[in-house]
C-alpha cells in the first residue's frame, strides 16, 4: 500500500473514531478537544490540516499532492491521541527520527481538567459555530401544518425536483444534522393552503393523452415546492443565499465551487452541499429555464420543428447563480475579517 493510500485510510479511521466519540468528523472532535483542554492548539490545527489534505486528494488533487511516510506517522499519532489521550506522532518541525518501537499504552479514562485550567479561545480564533439560515424567530409550517420548524435551527435546505416517475421533495437539514423530508404530491398543499388542483387551473398545467385532457400534477407539485422554498428564502437573513432550492448561510461557508451544471458548497464543519441544475430549476431571482432559453435565443429551427438547447440554458442559469452566490460569500467573508 502506497503512503497516499495509507494516509487516506488513516484519516478515514480518524474520522470514524471521531464520529463514535462526538458524532462529528476529526476536525469537529479536534475543536471540541481543544476547547476542553485535551489537546493543544498546534495539535488541533495539525488534525484540521491533515483532514483538509485528505479531502483535496479525493476531490481531484491526488496526483498533485505528495504524501510521505512521515505524514502517515503523524496521522497515526493523532489516532493514538484520540483513542489513548497521548500523542505519539512526530513533530513536523523537528528532524525526522525513526523512534524505537514501543508498546502501546492500555486505554486510560480521560480525566477532564479543572475548569480554571481549561484554555479559552482568543478573539482571533474563528467562531466555528454553525448558524441557522435566519437568526430571527421565524417559524415555518409546511404540508398543511404537519411539519413545523424554526429557521434559526435550520442548517440548510435542498430540493429534489424529481422526474416523470418521482414526486419532488424538500429536505430540511437542522443544525443537529437531522434531516426532515417533505414530499410534494397530489395530496399536498402549499404554505397558502392551495392544492395541486388550484395550481393546474391557475397555471394551465394540463397534458393531452388519447385525445383527453389530464391534470399535470407532477408539474404542479414542482411549482408548489418552488413557491414554498422561495417564501422560506424571503424570510432568511441577508447573508443567506438561494441556489435552486438550496438555502445556506454564507457565514457558515469555507468555499464555493462550480462545475458545469453543479454548484458545491463546503461548511465550517466540513459538510459538503451540492445542487445540480436541471430543466426544472429556477435561479436566485425565481426565473425558470425558459427565461434563459429566450434570453440567449437558444431555440433552433430544423425544418418545421423547433428544438431547444436546454443544456446551454442550464449552464447559463448555473453560471448566473454561482456569480451571485460567490459575490455574497466574498462580501460576507470580508466583513468577518
């Protein structure tokens, strides 16, 4: 096994053990352990850096990053630190020395330091607390009041627009990482109490089959979800952004990337949020795919048949949303500094 493979495996073990201890990854455990005085600031930073290196490797930078056996030993030392409360990892600032093999100590219960001995974070240390998408006391009721939650407890939202066989759904991720899923179908109602029948009549959502007209409940349910998620976003803080159903507070973000029709966002707790744009998507101003088709004249006539280049329209929508979200993120980050 190469040092790179050993390094990735060691970080995976570190993350797994962290979840067993605090239900967070290794970076989350390190911050808690530092706060409680169990590890030093250098050890906390070292663990965070190693996890960041691992994440970069598995997200396309494997060839560009070099990993030595010395780095692998460092991570194994962090595993010992997490399990046994004693670090055996080498210090990267010191000369590399191959230590004499020593038996591992038996697990010992970790003794909490006295309150007065616990270190406190300085004013320069970043606040790693995940905030909600709204700091105000705004309660939302969905699905005819069957689901109620406070936006200050919501970490993010994410929509799945479904396809011709599946109903669209809205996922609400709370700050506790609990996920609430609400499915929109012909039995659902929106925040105003309107049903899919109301949407079909109001927006003209019908289709013909065998010479008969039928309600297009799937299209109506998507519109219901889009209207509800826009209403939720209108009640969020100004530092929150809207990306095709994904709502997240930029205060929580560490990076944002765009790859073709997908936008990904990483949060302080290493949560990765992604949204992929489709023909059902809407942008941050509520404009649908047809707007971009008309705006860029993406309809092509072949004889008597008109064909629409939806793939280009999707890319245009994704680009517009990414530029908007990146601008809000950079503005928020500048204020935090």
